């Protein structure tokens, strides 16, 4: 049974009221933690601008502080899901009182936006990378245009002289070892060191990756499980109570059958959550 769902039962109404207080308190804290601050970032065109962000580490610390205060509960380590530009930081906790399992789920879903650090090295690396790409493209096109003649010349150098062009190309494509050797020789004789350019290109890409900075954005609103699954920004705070019999959990049960002593234990645990947010 998800707390917050309307019920004619007086005990469930009391729990729903506590649950509403918990959600309001949780939302208020999340709003404080995720209050955006401005930082300077650089766009791909080297424009320096300001971007709003918050620190997810503060949310993680908030969850961990709550977990430390919940005594006797089974606690799930705070986790962060990483799905490209959408992330979720969450934790779960549960405890059983007699035949009733109380479980909670706290989560914040947010988007990640990538920018460059406002560093001149970004501009320099981009320019060098663009130059390498242009040189490589032009030289590859040049080699492609002259490729047939280069292959024919290499074959003739290796003694394949008394064959027409068609036969020479058949020899070239049917002999893997010969083809690999000729291609290697053509690349080695080229004025452009493609391997060196490729290595430098990889180094520059890695350097630019290291100059990236993540910024985070979310909406300080409560969302439900459905919106969480569909990727909406916001925070989730849910409490469930299930009846446990022979190890089987049942979400639907008659609250009128809960004994007064068990009700007191359940309410005490709900209040414990509220007091430690």
C-alpha cells in the first residue's frame, strides 16, 4: 500500500498525514540543496558564458546523513544511475514491524549538460584538430585519386610486367599478402605520416575530453514513479507498507486487522523518518 492514497481507514489517514509532512520536508531540503549557482563555461565556438548548475554530491551527503540516523533499518547504499545525459541519485530503506514491511524510496532525477572549461587550450586544441582532419582528408583523397596507378607501378616493380591492367588488379586483390605489402609500402612512401597524425588526433580528442565540465539541472518538484521512469526531472519520496506472510509481500491488506501495538510501531517508524529528514 502506497501512503498518500486516499483511504477511509482512520489509521491510514494518520499515516497519510505524516507522509505528506515527510514529502514537504524532503522537497524543501532538496530545493535548498539544488538551488542553482552560476559558473563560467565555454561553448564549442569558444564563447564564454554563464551556466546554472548544482552539486549532486550535496544530495548524496543528505541521503547518507538520513541513513545514519535510521536505526534498525535495512539500508541501501546511495547510488547514482548513469544513462547518458539523464542521471538519478537514490536510496532505499526498509524495516519490518511484526507482519508489516515499511519501505521508503528517495530519489532525485536530473539532466547533465556538457561544456568546456573556459581555457584557451580548448581553442588551441580545436584548431590543431581541425587542421589535422583537413590534412588527412586531403591527403587521403589525393592518394585515392592516384591509387590505381600507384598499385600498378608497385606490381611492375615486383616483376609483374607482362600483364594487362585487368590481370594485374586480379593478382593484387587475390593475393592478400601481396596486397598488404603494397599498401604498406605506399603508405610508407607517402609524404604524410598518417599513423603519427592519427596518434596526434587521438591525443587531442582525449585532451578536449579532459577539458569538459559537467553541469546539472533539475526541477524542484515532487514526481511519481511514472514520471521518474519516463525521464522527467524532479524528486521522488515514497513510503509503502506491505503485509508479509510466509515471506510473501502483499500490497493490498485490510488495515482494520492491524493490532493496536503494531499500529504504534508502524507510526513510530514513520515519525522517525520525518524527524530525521
